[in-house]
């Protein structure tokens, strides 16, 4: 995922405004910016629930776009275009679906198309929205939007950021289903996108 620049302060796209009230809701008393870290901003939020009051650390980040690029959909040789890359957080190489941050001036579908093109060189004739979900609502505010990319055509070479290093590969559906949750298929957003895709495929 790529990032940089100021972050949007809008609430998550799939957040329910009706859940802002009631006995479970914590009311914010104060918020302080602790650190800007490029892909996210760290805040300390003072909140109260009845007689309970405390500080909570929150990460405000841009929404993400996640793409499931499908080759030969529905057939015995159904497979995905995926990317292999090193992940600094776990100090390991993973295999994932193309994904990235949604820029401030674009929507989720446009971001999905851009990330697919930049990371794999493929363009899709059709992008289908699969679903959206909040990755970690305990301390993050953003939403991950997943799309299925169909009718793929390789149109150009990769366009990667200066510090982005990855390899493009094809992974059979059967392998991903069998090994999801095992190295190198350990990215939670890839597991989620696979779930969305399988539900879409069976509809």
C-alpha cells in the first residue's frame, strides 16, 4: 500500500450514524494529534462513558482499495493475478491481491483500477464492487473496499513507487483456498477479499 500527505477526517464509509448514541457510546471530550506518520496520523482521544473516563490512541488513515484480478473465471484453471512482496511489519515476504490507499481526489473504484494497473500492468474491462469493511475498528477509522477485476488485459509495465519492490505471479484459486492463512498467504485483507469473491462467484 502506498501513502503520503494529509489524511481525510471523514468517518468510515460503512459506519452507521445511528450507533453514535446509547449506553455503549463513548463521548469524545478532547483530541490531540500525537504524530503524523505518512500513511496514518496518531491521535490521543479523551473519552467518557457514564462515570468512566480515559485516554485512547487512534490511528486515522485513508480508506483502502483491494482488487481480486481473475483470470479464466469459472473454469477448471481459474486463477488470480497476485503480487509477492516484503512486508516490513512482519519481516516476511507475502503473496497478496493488489491493494493500496485511496487518494484524496479519487473514489474507491478509481483507486482499485489504478492500483491494479500500477502493481501488475493489467487493466480490467469491468470492476465489480464486492463489499466494504472496517479492518480494525478498535483503534483505526478507515474502510477497506474490495473489487473483482474481470476481463484482464496486460497493457503496460509496472509503475512502482521508489521504495516499492514486488513480483507479479498467477495463483490458482484452489491453491489460495487451500493455503489461505498459511505463509505466504497471511494478509487479512487478501483473506477477506477471497471471501467476498467466493460469495460473489456463487451468487
